[in-house]
C-alpha cells in the first residue's frame, strides 16, 4: 500500500461470444480468480468473508455482448499499467479481454 492506502485501477474490458452468457456475479468471480492467478498484490475486503476487492458498477444483461465494460480493483502497491493488462489477459478465458488499465 502506498502511504497506508491502496492503489485503485480502472479497467475497461470486452465480453464477447459465449462469455456473453456469464452472469454478473460469475464475471466478478472470474476477475477475482484472474487477479489471484496473475499473482498481483491484491487488497482484500473487510468483514467475515474477505474477498479480492473489486467493483463493477454496471451489470450487463445476460446474453449481451459489450466492448466497453468497466471495473475497478485495488492493489497494495503501484504496478505498471500495461503489464497489468497483459497479466490479466493471460489469465482470462477467450471472450473476455482487458482493453485498457488506468
């Protein structure tokens, strides 16, 4: 963490093909697993059942494809943004691609 606070990253990603039929909660679970598998220094939520801290403000309807979905996640330290996209894309299944990381 930078000065005791987590670093927030905003990600734009696409969801196409068969992945259009994955639910919002399963998509969040998919990204949590990808962040863990990419061996990133993730931040956990508080509470009884801590999870990788992510946020997806808009839920896309089931069966709809998209090129510009948004997600935020928090890491304990600053990382190279282009490297983050590559690491996440390596761990994501075909049909879900990180377009940019800010």
